[in-house]
C-alpha cells in the first residue's frame, strides 16, 4: 500500500510525540493502520509525504542510491539573481559538505492553500517562488541551500517525490496511490 498525504505545516512526520507540549502528528489524519512515513518532511514544511506498509518500497523511495528526485516549491525572501540560481544548479557548500547539483528555476506563485500561521509579509522586502529539485535528502537541505546563496526560505512545499505528485490534495487530505 502506498499513500500520498498533504502534510500540513506544523505537523510531525511521525505518529507519536513525547514533547511537552505535544505537537500534532500523523495520528490525527485517519490513515490506515500499519503505514509509516517513507522519508521525512520537517514540521515547518508542507506538502507531499508518502506513507507505506511495505518496507522494501519505503527503502526504494528513500535510499539515496535509488535517486528519487524530490521537487519543492520554495518561497524565498529576496529577488533571485541568475548567479544565485546558477549556484544552486552547480551545488552549494554546506557545513556538512557540498550538495549535488539541483534543478532550480523561478516560477509563478503556485496556487496554494493559505498557511496557518501565514508567512510574514513585509512591504519593503520582495519575495519570489522557486521550483527546486534535488536528488539527496539531507536534514533541512533545501532551506540550507537557499540560505547559502542569500535567499532565505519563507515557505517550503514538497510537490513531488519521483513520479508521485501532490496534485490537488488539500492539507490533511490523503489518497491511495
């Protein structure tokens, strides 16, 4: 079984949480029993999270040697310059080593649901949207990459993992694939 979930902002990519106060988890979405997340999506990121009850499938989806590309729509602070996009495309140096080259392009703002809480709006600071596709999955990698080129991430939405797309799923909705 493979399930696509639109993970809302502020939800952990796990079914239990022992922190105080507890954070919302995947347990609140009526998912089938015995599925677990194939990969992670930070609590402050949104979008496509794949869940499965098949360990081999989870391994194929998450193991870097299978190179499942992950595409993110990223709202960044600032006006992206071509040299910044080129740096993302070449790969950037992070504190845990260089990243692999990414696909990076400016896009029109995607038609998304409102985020709760909303992204802070500042009249004097422009923002823009990028589509970034990576073949790795390091901790907070896309956020660290955009920051490294001078474009801090304001909002991060995973739109695709390999051939699987978020489609029209709204936050908290899921469907079998």
